[in-house]
């Protein structure tokens, strides 16, 4: 981008479309114009995705977008924002961005794969596993307030001796597996990519993993828009009777309706998830009414230290871009041949 007016990029600046407690002074002190979107309410309510027309109106004239929410950045948004050159997405997933459009238009997209995210998400996944096994879906404060106590129909289980199926062996899948290895479990792993498994890990195909696992945990990217879920009714039915399912990856990996039916019928013993499709879930989502379900509102990576680390990495990427360089976390290198690159 040596032909671009770098000074102009700093002046056009960045539109932060879902302001949190990011240390934005870091950018301002370095000469970047920073425009804040509407502050997010601190009421604990779900963040409302910004309507496409509002995002276009508020971000017009800016060289970059920065945010972490599920707000969709579509082709229409990018084509309408003629000055847009860069998108900084906090977190790893970029499925809310039309990557094909970004690449064609020459808009660089960078994410923030911070090492700490691997640890906090792996911890959350294991917490959900233990919550299901120890029946924390049932034994909770609501149960105690109703006068409940130990129930012979709801005995807890143990992780020791179980077969755990890990779907996806990227950074988070590996971190989960590493932690589980000391718990006396049998570990089955499926991944579309070939890899050399560590000691104590069996690599199997997905169907075998589902059929043999007492608990299945998902750690892969979501399916592409318009594609069927990885675990539809057929594959969910292949799971062992009484098996448990944990999803801290993406909500569209699982057919929620089919999962609800299998949980109600008793074929599956329980499910725990931190992700939904759509997000936030509808208040009347049947899964949220089932007693053998644990659900958290996409908070596996909702960690102050992690958010700060992600923001700082995003800022470094942004400054690299504004200074005419290519960020180390560029997701779409194809953008370097796109229409706007170098303009």
C-alpha cells in the first residue's frame, strides 16, 4: 500500500462499532482519529446488532472498522463505505464478515488470535463438561429455593473412565485434550486436517467418534452460511444413548430442533453450550426450557484480561495497516490483489 496516503488514513481513522472498555487512548495518542459507536448498555441484556443502514451511515468516511460483536459486515456495507480499507475483528472467528467481498474489494481483514483465548475457552468447555456430569443443570439455586434436596433420579457422574470425543484439533481442541489427559479418560479426536496425534489420543472418523463417545465437545469453525449443520438429526442420533454434548464453538454446528427432541426423548443425557444460532437466542428457544441443559451467553472468552490483549493486538494490526504494511494476523491475503488495495 505504498501508494496510499498514510496521513489520510490516520485522519479518516477507525469507527469502533461496539465500544467496550478498549484502551482506545493508545490509538488516539498515535494520531488515529477514533469514532465511537453508540455505547453498549451495561444492563446485562443482549447486545443488539447494528442495522446495516445505521452502520453504513455512522461509518461513512472511515478507513477502518473495529469491533467484536456479531454485527454483520456484508458486501452491501463494504461497497457503500467507499473509504473502507481495513476491518479489525476482535476474536478469531470472521464468519460475520463477507470475506469474499472483502478480498475482491481489497479490504484487509485481521483477527486477534491471542494465546490467552485458547486457555479461557478450554477452561470454559471443561467447566461445562463437569457441570453436566455433576448435574449442575438440575442441582442449582432454583432447585434449593423450591425446597429440593438430593434426588435419587438425578445422580451425578464422573469424568474418570469416560470416552471423550473432541471434534476439531486446532489450538482450543488441543488445549482441551491436554487438560483432559490427566483425568483418566479415553480421548477420541476427529479433524478434517491430518496431524500427528499426541500420546494417548486416538484419531477416528466423525461417525465413530459420535458412536463411541460418552461426551462430545466441539472445537471447529462454524459452517458456511446456507450450509447444513455438522450435527443434524442423523448424526445426533448416532451418539450413544445418554451421551452428553458440549458446544463452545459456533451455534450453527448443531441442529437445535433435533437436539431438543433427542434431549426430551432421553436418547441424549444432556447438553451444554455457550453459543447459539441465532445469537442471542430467542427467549422461547425450547432448549433453554429443558432441565438437562446448561447454557451460558457466549461468555467463554468474556474475560477482561483477554479483551485487553485482543484490543492491543488489533491496535498493532491497525497501525501496521495505516503505515502501509501488512498485518501479521491478516485473514485474507487475497485482498492484496483486490480493487482498493494500494489506492
